[in-house]
């Protein structure tokens, strides 16, 4: 389910030179990528490798 969602204003911010996708971006994308993103609203736990 890899569909591209265009980045719009408010979707990310710069932190130490990295792009960090916000909760808003993840919700707009509509699914969890299971990468353990800091702002993931889907409740994925990278340590347990599960939701």
C-alpha cells in the first residue's frame, strides 16, 4: 500500500537537518509504515513490532 502523499505546509518540520513527518502527515497518509516514527498516531510499538 505504498501510495505517495504530497507534502503540504504543516506536514513536516526541520529538526537537526532531518525532515520529521508530523502526526498530521501520518493521518493524511492514512496508514502506518511500521517504522517506529516518533509522531505516529497509530500506536505502533517498534520494540514489540506490533500495534
